[in-house]
C-alpha cells in the first residue's frame, strides 16, 4: 500500500511541476520577444512624439507625467509612460510588433523619507514593485511580479493585467505620428 501511495505522490508532484513550467514553444516566444525589445530599443529611425505635463517650481520634482510614443512606418513600436507622484515614480513600457502588444513592463519607485523632518529624498528612489508580461497573438504567455505597491489599486494583481492597458494605445488614432 505504501508503494502505491509513493508512486501516486511522485506522479502528482511530476504533474504539478509539468503544469508550472513553460512549454518549449513559450520559451522560444519569450526569446523572440526579448530580441524584438532589443531591436526596438536600438532602432534610431523610430519617430517619437512626447506629450505630458510638468509642474513648475518646487512641485516639478514630484508632480507631472509624460507619454512618449515611438512608431515606424505608421506602426506603433513602443510606448513609455511615466508619472511623478509625491511619494515616487510610476513607469510603464509597452512594446509592439506588427501592431500587436508583445511585452509590457511596469515599475514603481518610492522616495525614501529623510530622518525626523519627514521630507522625501528625491535623489535616489527605491524600487518597490515590478511587473512584466509577455504576450503572443493577443494572449498572455507568462509574467512575473516582484514586490508590493505602496498604494495597492487591486488586491489581485496579475501580470496579464497589462494586456488591456497596452492594447488601449493601439486603439487610439494618435499613435500615428506622421504629421500631414
């Protein structure tokens, strides 16, 4: 009887491990996406358009946002979004290939509070949260989350949450940067 239980437990553990690992095809997809990200980042021929708001004076340190869109031949390749808040910086980067979202990365950095004055140190924000996600043909492939947000918007954060926000930029006509 113990031998049967042993074999069943080994089988269950093997099945659990097999379900948690990426398929060979998914690993190939991730490698391809990583290469496309590098290609996009190195492409000096991309057209860019930046929109945003930055506060004046002392508020300039922590109040503002910008959105930069990069395209090539009327095809969106990358979107960078950054927002400066009183407690830190939130950044999102989306990568596209053939007008499809292939990768999204989000990071939140918080300012440390200085001693008893309770003033923020704006020089060296600390990474407190990271989320990345890989996509293929409109489906989530894999992703990961590190850390925890200071102000949690959702109790059930998941890397595939980035799919909807990344595809939002494809639906907007302003990603076409050719001015006529």
